[in-house]
C-alpha cells in the first residue's frame, strides 16, 4: 500500500491526494476564519514529534485573564508515510505518543475535542495564516562511528528545507520561534538569511519587515511529568532583533507557567542556542568522568556508588554528581556536544574544538564496552554464551529507545556470537534494532541464561525476587548489575545461591558473613 | 640566626635544645597526668597547618553531655625553622593563621587560655600518651610541568616518615585518624604496614593489637566560615578494620556537629580516600569544561556568564555549573586528581589512567594562557607593556596564594618581558613568587598601566569606581575582566571613557547605545 501511512496500532491512513488537499485547504480557511472571529491568534507548530505535539497542546490550552483561549493551533506534520498518520489520530483527540503521564491524553481531549483550539494538518496553508510559527522539526548529528564524535557533523539540509517552506508562506510579520535544539548560530546565520532571501523573492521589503526569528529551547523529559516538563519549567529565549525578543517573551509568558518558572532572556540567539547545548554537555561530561572512577573502584574493592552518595552529601555543590552505568542514551546528551563542536567549526569557521565535550561523548558512546569487559572476565569466550539483557530503553520506566546503550551492548555481544535475548516491558518494537525481538515476558529470557544483565533500572527489575529469578533460570547465572540497581540484600541472595554478582563500579560486593 | 624560627611578624623563637627538650618532656608528663586526672582522653594532632591547627581547637573545644571537655589536645609541630614558631605562638592563645573568620581567635583563646584543653608541643612524647592521633601533615603532588599532570607523582617520603614516627611512639591501642588528603590506598597499603612493622619491632603482638588506622577527610574552606567548615560540615570516614571504624565514629561524633551534618561511613579506607579525591576531581572537571565554552562564546559574541546563569536556573541538577576564570588555584583541585591517578598506577599497579581527571588538571593549569592570548590580541608584542595585575591570591577576599593562577599569569607575562606590577590587599608576601613585590596600594600599580587585569574577584576590586581608576591611570588602559567581575554599568563607563574592555568568556560586551 504505497499511499498509506501506518499508525503504530497498524491502522492504515490514506495519504493526501489532490481532492483531499483541496478539501483540507477549504477546511483550514473555514477554521481559521472562525477562530479569528473568536479573537484568537493563530499559531502553527511545525513538526508533531516528541516535543511539537505536546507543545501544540500547551499553546492551545493557554488562556488569558478572561479565562478564554488566547491561541488557536494548527499542528503541522508533513504527509510522509512514516508520520502522516499523526494528523488523523490527533484530530480524533488522541495523542500520537504513548506516555506514562496521565496529563497527555487529558490535554489532547481538552484542546482538540473540548476547547477545539488544536487541529492537526499537513497543509502548508497553516503557515500562511499563522501569527507565530513554533519550529519543532528534527535536527540530528551524525557520528561516523562510536568513539569518533570529533568527526561528527550536522546535516542541516532537511532543517533548511523546513525553514524555506516557512519563508515561502508566512506573513511578513509572523514570528518564527525555533524550539528545536540547533547548532549555535542557526537562527542568525541559517534561518534569518533564508527568510530574508525568500522575502526578497516574494517582493517583501525586509527593511520594513526584518525577519522575526526567535529561539527558545525546551527541556522536555519523557516520563510521568512529560507535559509539565514543557509547560512548568524554566525557559531561556532570545531573538535576532529587539522585536522578535519582545514577541517571544509575550508568547512564552502567555503559554508557559512563567510565574513559577521565570523566563531568562539572553543577549542574542547564539547565546540561547549555546545555553542548550552547553547545558547538555555539562551533563554528558559529568557522566563521562564517572566511568574511570567506576573502573578504579572495581579494581580496589570499592563501591563507587557509596562513594558517590558520600560526595553528594555536599548539598548545592556536589549533590548532582551523576553515576556510571551501562552507558548514556537518549536524544540530547549523545548529540548536543557534537552539534556545538560542528557549529564552532562549520557554522563559524573557528579553528578550535570543544575537546572536553567531544571526549565525553566518545567515552559515553563506548561505555557499554566496559560491561562487556566485566562479562568477559568470567566468560573470555562469548560464543554461544546465553546472555539475557534486561532493559533496552535508554531510561528507567520509559519505553524510549533512542540511542539506547543497550543497543550498543547487544551489538557488541552479537559481534562475539553470544546468544542474546532481550526483555523490556516498555518496548514492544525496537526501531533502532529491528532484527532483535524484545520479549515482554521474563520467562522467555531468564530460563537457561548463563549471564543476566540488569541493563536498565526499571522498577520491576529492581524489585525482582532473586530466588524467583534463580528458580526460573534453573542454574547459577552470572549476574551483572550495570548501575547499582540491586540492593545488598538482593546481591547476598544471589551469592548465597552460588551465583556470581559483578557490577559497573561495584568493586565492593557485600560478603555473606 | 641558625637556631631560631621566625614568625610572620618577624619575632624570632629559639629552636629547642637539649635543656628545653628535657623541660618540655617534664611539662608534657605533668600536663598529661593532670588532664588524665580530670577524666579527659588525650589526643595528639600531628601537623599544625591550615587544617591541623583548627581541628586541634575543635577537638579541644568539644564537650560531653555534662558540659565538660572530653579531650585534651597536644598539638604537635616538628621543630623546623620554618614552622616551630607556631608552638610558642599557639601557647600564648593566638592562632598561627590569619583569617577573616572571627571564630578563629575566639576558639584559640577559649581552648588554650580558658579551658586549657589545647597545648602545642614539638616533642614526640605527645604521641606516647595519646589515645588518638589525628594526622594533618602535608602530602603534595609534584607536576613536572604545567600541562603534564599525567607525569605527576606523589612523594610519600615525608608522609611515611611521619607515620613511622607515630608507629614508634604510640600506645598499641591508639587510633590513628588520617585527615590528610592522601592517594587512595594510603591507609591500607602504606600506614597500616608501617605500624605493623614498627609494632613488631617493638615486640607488640599485632594479632592482639592490630593497627587501628582510620581515615576521615575534612572539607575546609578558607574564609569567613573557616572553623565551621571543619566542625559543622558533612564528614566521610572509614577504618582498616571494624574497631577502627567504631573508634573513628565515636571520636567524630564527639567533636563534630554530626547531629546537623550526619556522618557517612564507607566500606573501607580505599573508599573514603577515593571519595575525597573524586569529589575534588568532580569540581576540577566542571571548571575545565567551561574554558572551551568561554573561548567559543568570545568568538561568537556571547557572554558565557549569562549563558551559565540561564543553565543554572535548573535547580538541583545544573545550578552548580562552575565558571571560567583566569585559572584554577588552591591546594586541592590542582593536585587531588594527580594523587588519584598516581595511586591507581603506583600504589595499586593498575594499567589504566584517570584520563578525564588528568586532562582537566592540564586544562586548568594552562588556563592563564588564555588571558595572555586576550591581552596579545591587543598587544601582540608584550615587551615593556605595563601590566597591572589586580589580585594574586587564588580565591576572593582571602590571602591564600597556594597554586594561585596569578602566579602563572605573572610568570607568562614576565617571560614575554612585560612590565608587571601586582596588587593584592590580602597578600603582603607571596611565598611562591618571592621575586615579585605585591603592592597594597592601587596608586602604586594603576598609574600608567597600559593593561589592567582584574585577576581575582576581591570585593574591593568589584566596587572600584571606573572613573577613579581612569583618573588614577591617566590614560585609556585595556581592561581585562578574568571572570565577570565587572558589571555592565562599570564596563560601559570604561567604554565611554575610551578604554577597551575584554574578558574571559565575554564575547558580548554591552554597547554604549
């Protein structure tokens, strides 16, 4: 079926054709006129991904002093086979993402069905009528190989195309608010020139209508506070000129909880863009430094996690020291330092590099090798060794597998011909590792496993009864604890039953005495 | 005068001779017997340096449930020409350190003069009578050159000598509590074997009297909370066996404010020793990463300090991001990662290294070069350029010059034949740079200076009136702000008067408009 887009539940949605496009255009005109008549301003959100779809609802949910909605939101999704299904799904009032946050379905029902302030579309006409466009399209970094982040680059082709589409359609006084994490310099050196170029081509006087480009980055966290992490959190913003700064402040103040979480205005968009990637680099570096201490701790009979807790007693200065683990995953920490380094060299042509940042990415990307090393200390030859990997998402109690370190672990194990089985109750399909079946039932992976790797700290894994695991397993498997997920009591149970327990950073394992 | 020790105020104190040693021994016997009769336990503090002299007073100040002193303290200082003067000075009730903390003179008066629970001595007999010895002697790392921390090492000769002295004198059941920051492995692999060896030589049965060696590190901060940073702060400890752990807990609970700042007990002394050096490495790495962002910010018109403030809005996770500056100084952050790396390789013989940690030290040690680069962008030829360096201590509002980055700055400037003048109201003599005169009067350094470097953020520098500086100077000097010490208003005043202002990380300088 070449002309359909399949939703995750396999429902097929027919891609737009000429007829439906004509109808959609008419519908957009009607809805926009209706909303204008209600005094609402029109916002388009470009990209209905992980951030865009929630941000769209937050904007659509915003009310003024009179309690009435301020904005109507056209959520825009390109009609690709991969993503078009989001449009019809959203328009039935359902979120296109699954989440443990109960507010997600609520806010979709409220904005789409009840307030009727949010509607999804694939038609670019949405940009023509918008007073504000919020940009939430993807922008990725490409790393040629793990451990070579210094060669990483950012392919901005798709992003530039998106900006050009906007520039061809928007009103001259429309504000473009870039929310995507972008390489520093993007708003000023990429977005603004594209808009200027297209405005000129459209005969728009850019001295009268200088491009209004602003930047404000989100700090979204998957999980139970998904909506709150977008709406009720500190925001940083800036604009390429005074007017865009003013408009961005007004807009963000209208839609976000800025009373509790005041806005920070920076001097220019370079600064705001830098803040985002520096912020994530800070975390990436703090994780990277823990790995070498984990190895040191293993070698000298120390549990690096108790050491970490001791250090974290210093509230306010040391209490955010991060922890070693299987590795670092997710969308941000793995790529943002690369975006920054690329921007330095390619956007600005500076003959320098962010060496600490890039080194951190390389350490973090190759961290799963250390867990392999721990396994190989017991099984020098991994061929046909049955390994159960518990957890393939990149974060606890969430099904997000983007850049999951478990993928690296599984790949490395398979390269050595180990017999790997994976389990994750939150992950039914693993898009990055389509060749791997992820089981939802522990009884499919535990029995007979010679090595059981606790790779992710899902709550269910932490509370697993060791005796039950061993009963199911039927042997004395090697237990690998990747980030202090197992309590001393649990470890003792495994040891008493004759299993060996090893762990990242766990040089001190409680004795049986 | 070969047989005297000169105090900082130039008072000469005659070094001990045979006669005074006999007298001192008798006095120690008398005092100890008197204090035993009062039911007090005897503590010896080995080393009356920056930590030891204050720790001694804190122990001597401790009282039991009955409000009476628990311990009598013999503060021990070796009778060297450099340090012997501390003994007579302390015994007149005066601190051997100058400090902005008003509690310092108070606690000396209280413990030496009023409670009479603290007395300084140079005689090793103090160790013979002690129930507890607290070790506060120095242990330094040596780096062959800046930027080569990977070749750094720790000369433990002096420390081992100190431990051997203790082992030759202490009672078999005396607890040795090491408070010095030591390479991981020191208590277990250096101190314990020395004590065992000497005990055996003394005919002590080490199965009956295993060495009681414990470790607990301080987290002292110079400045206004000097005493509180030792007494009212979180402590970590461990011991080489259960008895030493128990004794250490009892002792620390008696002398420190553990109700408000609970103790953390770790599994072994390797862990406790690691916690200290990892804790400081964490800070060193967090500073190191800021330098490359400072340079990036300078290149793209961004003020990295406003970016940092924006990031620090994320309370609890990002609010301790440190700041770039002239460089990193002080006793701890510059050496502790080196101690750890050396211990890994030399104490434990591990074929690995703490690469992130060592890289951070190298970046931090060479950071002053960046300030030189900023100056040279304006003065490519530094020969005979008159440079005023404001601030030579390593920290604000304190006169501590240990490993001050200003020393590196001054050295680099002098290497290029600049005419450097230094000012610091807190520093009269600069022990690490004896050839440099440090002025206490700005009128001696500002007039005629072509470059004025705000190197340290002393409050008086921050509040300097730019018009007064320029009037005193008589020209239009280049102003260098090493760590965001100057406000936007101050910078504008300099700019208005025709001076240029540059700064580490300050790519965005407020405009005059």
